């Protein structure tokens, strides 16, 4: 029990990172059925946005972080919108084709990053107020940078929930998710909804990339390190279910941290995957499912 309590802050931090990486996939994969393998590269683009603002534009680390969050969201959102407008929209209903297409796009983005910034990883310095930590009774250490990522993830979840349930555009998005054909004949512009959904999902990947600069170096393969876990979070939570994504991210984070405390990283990853397989065998639809009135 003590080991679990000691690993709880680390597990929550890992869960927050997974949640940020998976939020965008909750839209593009969970709600649209598009297997976007370039999502990891959108995370990488967001991380390099923070690097450019500090190293090239010369901004102070604090201002670079503040400016990078909305700029990365806009930049990666625009990339996702262009990808959907130019290519993805021709492949709806063909998930394997979207997988191959976006995998190729991801390779192009990785090579573009190598050509622009070089193959070695680069560091983005964190603001001074995020480099320290707080020690709780019992020796539990809370790093400010990971607390910031946790707060950022929760803010993003609340913003998405507000958009989906409190705005006209969000309600249209939910209508398209539940029954695309009925939404279309009801006067909803499903093409516009699709483009908006892809913009938001891709933009959230950029925000995740900025957050990841606070806990590690930035490189062309940064996003590839998180893309598999992000897909697992969405599948375990239930396709298109926001609350399921939140619960699955933190559950996997705590499970991963606890397993690593008892064994090495490789065996911990194996144990986590075994637990995921066992869960999906028992509940293949995930924690939650989308209720629909569709006949199929």
C-alpha cells in the first residue's frame, strides 16, 4: 500500500502526459474512425514550436511556454485541417487506407524535422518556476513541471467538455458522431464538422507536444514514443468517450508507475500490455460505449 501511495504522483504525471497525447485521438480516431498515424508527428511539431520560440525567437522560457501553447494548437490544427481537406476526406470508411496514408505523412514530417533542426535531440529549458518541486510528508516529491502538465490536461478536458455540451458547434459534432446520415439530412454540414473535428484533434496534439518539452528532450521521433500508448488509452476508454479517455489515461499511468517500482522498465511495459490484453478480452468495447439510435 505504501508503494502505491509513493508511486501515485508519478502515476498521475504519466497519466496526464498520456491524456494530453490521447485527447486529440479521441476526436480523430475515437469519433471519426480515422487511424491518424501522423498524430505523433503533430505532437513533435508542437514541441518544436516551443523550441523555435525560445532558441530562434529568443523569448524567455516563461513567455516561450505561454506563447507556444496557443501557437502550437493553431499550427498543428491547421496542419490537420489541411490533411483532412486535401487527403483524408477521400478515404473515409477505409481505415486501413488512412493508416497507410497518415503513416507516410508522418515519415515526411519526421524527415522535415531532421532537415530543419537536425537529427540530435534538442532541449527546451523550462521556466524557473517549474524546475523545482514540493516534498510532502512521507518523502513524496511533487515536481512543479508535472503538476503543471496535470493542470494543463485537466483544463483541456474541461474546455473540450464545455465545447461538446455547451456550444452549438459541439452539439453538431455530437450529432454527427451518433448518426452521420441523420445529421446530414437534418441540415448539418457534415463536411464542415469533419474539418473542425480534425482541426481540434490535431491542435490538441500540438498542446501535448509543448507539455512534453517540460519533461524531456525534443527530437524528430518524440511523438512516435507516445502514439501507441495514446491509441491504447482511446481504445480502453471506449471509442469517442471523453470520460473513458480520462479514466484510462490515469489508470494506465498509475499501473505503469506501480509496475516500474516493483520491476524494471521493460518488464513493467510487458505487464501493462498483458493487463490491457486481459481487459480487452473481457470488455472489447472499452470502459464506455457510444449510445446511438442507428440501426447498424
